[in-house]
C-alpha cells in the first residue's frame, strides 16, 4: 500500500525553525517528484515547494523562497522541508505529495495526512 507519513510539525515561535519529514513507502520513490503543500484554515491548499525525482531541481512559492528548503534522500525514501525564519502566516497543515513516475504514463498523485505547523508567540 502506498503511504506518505509526515512528521516534525508542532508549535514554534516567530523566527524559529522546524524540519518536516515525509517517509514514503509502497512505490518507486526515486521516480517521483515530491512536493510540499500547505493549507491554512479557510484557505485553499497552496503549493510550497517541489523537488525533482533526482533531487537536483527545486522550486518554491514566492512567500517561502529564501526561508524554506526542500531536500530528499532517495536511498531512504525520505523528503524534507527545512523551514527557517518562520512567520505566523506560515501556520498551516503541511502535506507531502508524490507525483509521477517521471517520463511515464499514467501518472499518479499520492498524499500524506498532513502535519500541523503553528507559528505563534
């Protein structure tokens, strides 16, 4: 069974840092691009960061660029989101997403259950 399990969320003060992890299983992880999304209360789900299947190519939402870093360890089926200089507006449920396989059809989207990040003093 395909699973994506997020961890690392919690309560942090403004200016602080958190590192989210996503553990993947049940699919060929190294053939999938990985994404982090977030959803704040009352708002639509927002794409935060993307990393290519091989890990070299990344993209970020303007709101987090320079503060967040997405990375992956394909040998361990793990993807991370390092979040620095956190702001209250970063408060949301953060979701891990797998998209792929690359260069293949059909493609699939897999989702984790999310982890809560709260930035508050």
